[in-house]
C-alpha cells in the first residue's frame, strides 16, 4: 500500500521539477513543432512602462537614466513609477525627474507588487504595457525589440530575456533565471 507521506513527497518533488525543468521543456517542444512564423516589423505603438518598487533608492536613479536612454520615439512612451509604500527617499528621487512622460503613484500604502502593477495599468495610456522592476536595466534597443512582435495581430504577450547578476542583487535570482 502506498504511504500518504510518500505520495505527498513525490508530488511536491514533481511540482518543483516541473517549475525548473518541465515547463521549460514543454515550451521548447511547442516552439519546435510550431509551423507559424511570427511577423516581426518595426512598429511604434504607444507604450506605458510600469515600474513598481519598494525602497529602491539605491537603484532608482539608474533606472530613471535607463528609461531616458531607451531608443523609442519620445512621444510614444510614458513611464509610470508605482511605489508600494516605500519608506526611504525613493519617491523623492522619482519626483525630481522633470520629464512630463514620468508619472509617480505613491499613496504610502504597502499592498504588494501585484496591486501596485494594477494601479499602474489603471493610469496607463499606452496601447502596450511593459512591466519592469527598479533593478532591471534594459538595453537601449530593448523596447523596440519587445514591441516588434506586436506587428503580428496573433501576438498578445511578449517577454524579454532576464539576466540577473547575484553580485548586485544578492538574492539568488541569477540561479533561478539560469
């Protein structure tokens, strides 16, 4: 007879294996057997970049500078920074930005990243919403490359390739991304 603890153990182990390997392999197989090519073209719809953060004073200036360096038409992009109840001076640094494309949402309440992203989406004016973190630095052409697949009307979501540096974040995120 099968022991309940054994079943529970192997079920949990299987879920962990799925998260790290199974999902990845499933996507690889789907791509390998997909016959349709995605149309890539240079398009410039309006974009709202939503950046959520909590106490990121150490990284926020670099993030703002990175936003300004993006190679995307200035009249087609807005930057929405959403504070999830930051208690350091991150909000003050964002307020210093004298660019009308920047919006700060900071009500002082800590409700979680998902809630903050929802707040950002509610005020977004762009045809496409791009989510990013305060510590994420984008290559200058990243926005153009992220948007290109949307020339295909069958595309509804696109993801970039995340490269995490644990020396900077110290969080082990790099191992997870790899």
